[in-house]
C-alpha cells in the first residue's frame, strides 16, 4: 500500500502519525552506543510497539553500521570555509540559470505552494538547488543504514534516532523501497527531507496518488513549502536584506538574535547598499555581519531564522538566503573582504583559548559556528574592540 494523500488530508494524517511516533521514540531517545545487536533489538522493540509492520521490521533487522557515514560525519571540512568562500562556490551561474528555468517551468506549482503555504518560489528553489542540484545528485548512501549508524553513535543520537521509525513506516506503506538511497545523514529526495518530514509533511503535488520526493518536482515543491512553513515561516515577510553599515555604530547591538525595529537601524545610519534610504517596513531585524564590520552586511528577519531550522550552519543558511534573494531578482551581494582573517589552524588555536576562558565553543574544529562567534563577541566587548563576531589576529593575540 502506498501513501495516497492530498494536501489537507496529508496534514490530518500527519497529525495522527505524530501521535503515533511521539509516544514511543522519546523513551529511547537518549540511548546510544554499546553492543550493536543489543541496541538494535531495543529499537526493534520500540518500532514494533509503534506499529511498524513486517516489512519495516525485517529491514531494521538487516540494517548495519556504515563506517563511511561516520567518516563523513566527522569530516565536514566544507563548513570551515568562510561565508565568501562558501557562497562563491555554491551560488553558481548554473544554479542561478537552472533555478530561473525551473521557476518558469513549474510556475503553476510554485504559485500553488505560495498560495497554500506562504513560501515564495525562490526560497524553495534555492534549497532545491543547494541540496541536490534540482534532483541530479540525491546521494548513494543506504538511508536506513545511515540513520542506524548515526543513531547508535553517541555524537548526535537525539537527532537521528527519532527518524528510524518514520522511515520504517514509509517502507511499510510502500512509499519508499527498503533499499532507498540518499544523503549520508539520512535525508532522501530532491530537497533532502528527513523521514519524519516525509511522513508528516509529504504532499502529493501532482495528484497521482503517490508522494514521490525523489522523482516528482511537484511533490518536491509542495512538500518543501510545507516543511518550511512548519518551521515558522511568516507569509509576506522578507528573509534578508543587504545593507551598508556606517563607520560607527553601537556594534554590541549587532547579531542575528538581537532584533531591533528597522526604524532604529535607520536612525543609526544603516542604508541600502547603494547609500539610498531604507524603507521602514515596521518589522524587527538583526544585523548580520558574516565577515565582520568591513564585510557584507544583511538585515535578517524572523523568516531568516527558519533557514537555521533547516541547517544550523550560518554559512550555509546565509548562502541559501542570498541564493533565494538573487532568484527573486536581487543583485549579487557585495563581496567586501574583511581586513583580517584567521587560518584554519589559527581558528582552532582561538577556540582552544576560548575554551580555556570557560566558553563552550562546541568543539575545537576550526569552524566559526554560532557558539564560537558568540564567544568572540563577548571577548570583543571585554577587550573594547568592535563587536562584530569576526575573529582577528588582534583578538587571538590578546587572549
């Protein structure tokens, strides 16, 4: 039996499925590691109690650890690139051209998605581009093995273990084959959807009675819009806006989380990138400085926070937001360089020093993540430096 659901019906079924999933997975959410067969037996018991049938249970019994998945999880070096390096590679001419072509080709589907879920087509198309190049590269890892591997591993089990039962239910329904392949982190389909979102948010966009996120662009577009809405998207509101910052500013007020009325930023001298006045839209926004006060600058609205629900890397999300903006007609952002930049090894040395001062930087990995950036801001305040979250050699030598 396949899932044969249309939009509102799908959402009602999703609510029912959420009840079925939530009551069983929480009890085991913290358990990881140990002897694999014993661990898998506990998951089998959990799945059986959640109503997983013979197909799903047999697939689970045959699941195994994939060492290559662990290797990928430990070596995400791409996120050690700064925003300019990452975005220059990811916002390619091909993706801009193909994105525009797909927005035109599937204009009616994008229009339906925005009408029903409030998510503009360029936002959906940007994720579609970055995740799989519009379906061209969906991954070749066994999805169940990937999830079992990452759930058994004790680095992030609470993220991956709750995905196992939804995947088994998708096997039971025939929506996905038991040998389905996707990304190393367990996502499947053209926008790399985790099984819980596939099960709970899946939309039959082409009306053929099947939710196929690997092969149907209409299903992909509608489901992706539904997922984005579920993360808190606000209809009709912007996500980012490129701006120019003055030479002086209350720098401690910057940062994505410190949202202030746009009118306040205007009073402090924030302008459009060409120097013209910003329109006061009555909303609140944070000022994001991914490369420090000398680099690109963006007002980030509540809808930008939704991007971080998709991927917690600030580098990835700001790239996705800018790709969406360009697909919506905005010009490329100004690629202004910061005057000082740390190497990978210098960044690790900085993180080590920050840890020694009592900060939680997550891990000493050479990546300027949210925790490291906030620690940098706190030290900049303490040392009387410009508070922009950008680590410099001056800061490193001062610690």
